[in-house]
């Protein structure tokens, strides 16, 4: 079954404590990306990756880092989280067929 | 700048009534159009998509949408809604024929009342 898996699904953390949200896909897709969803703003792209070792900024990259060492994994790193990064995060992957697959989402609260 | 507009933040409707959720996008030569649904505390599920061909697209759960190039719109419709259709609906567009990046609207909450 085609899947994009994110972990953790729910996390409460404190300001400044580094955290990583993992994302893995089993479809051998080249393109992966991260979005954040905020009330009244819809979803906005944070970072994307066209392939292994190729990453680039999306629309709201400040405060985030990513890496793409393997094709299947695309972790999102918050080096020093702040309360304005409290949000719902989605990982996505896409390949041939013009369909984007989303993970279940990760609820992150920074206090 | 490329953008997607969902003017209605919330649409209340009675069960079994028809509904239309509006979506407009900024003009472009080539677009792919999507509607996603998000049920409470869940992820995003693809309802339907327009890539090319017939401008009337049918999706899951009885929804359909019509691509109107002259009006740059992609409104979502359902002839008779159910309580279980209560959810947030997002319109999304990819520009230039690249489906990798989606520009999302701000979402419309469909609230179906008995």
C-alpha cells in the first residue's frame, strides 16, 4: 500500500529544544516536501527535495532545516523551536501520475 | 504572484441540500487543479483532480468539480450532502504543469446540519 509515514504524530516540546519529525515514503518517489497548516492560512510549503541530496526552500523556510540522504526519507528539523512554529505539519511525496500523497500529519506544540 | 482563493471560510448547509464550494486561482497558461478534504483530526484525502481533458471532473463521495478556464475557477459541487460530509475542504493548484508544488487555498469548512 502506498504510504507516507510521519512520526511523531503528536508532540509537545519546549522553546529551544531541538526536534526532528521523520517522514518516510514507500513509493520510490523522487519529489518530497513539507507543508505546515495554520488556521486561516491553509497549507504552505516549507521545504522540498527533487531528489537525494537536492533540497530547496519553499515559501516559509525560516526556522527549519531538512536533509535528503536517502530517497525514501525526508526529515524536518527544528533546531531551536519557537512558539510560532506550533502548527500541523504534513509531509508529501509525488512521482509519475500527477498525484501527491500526504502523510497523516504531525501536531506540534511549542511552549 | 500565484494564488488560490477560497472566499467562503465556512458554508453551513442542511442535510440533503446541494452545495457549492468556490475556488478561484490566479491566471496561468497551464494549471493542474485539486480538491482535498480533511475530516476532523485527520490528514488530507484527495477528492478529485483536473489535469486535462473534460472540464467536468468526478471524484469520490459523490463530489464533482468543473474547470472554467475563462473564469479561472474550479468550484466543487455535490447535489445532496450528508452529515458525514462535514469537513474542511481545500482547493489546490499547481502552476506550469508541475504537480510537485501545490498552492493551497485557505480552506472552507462545510458544516452539514440535520
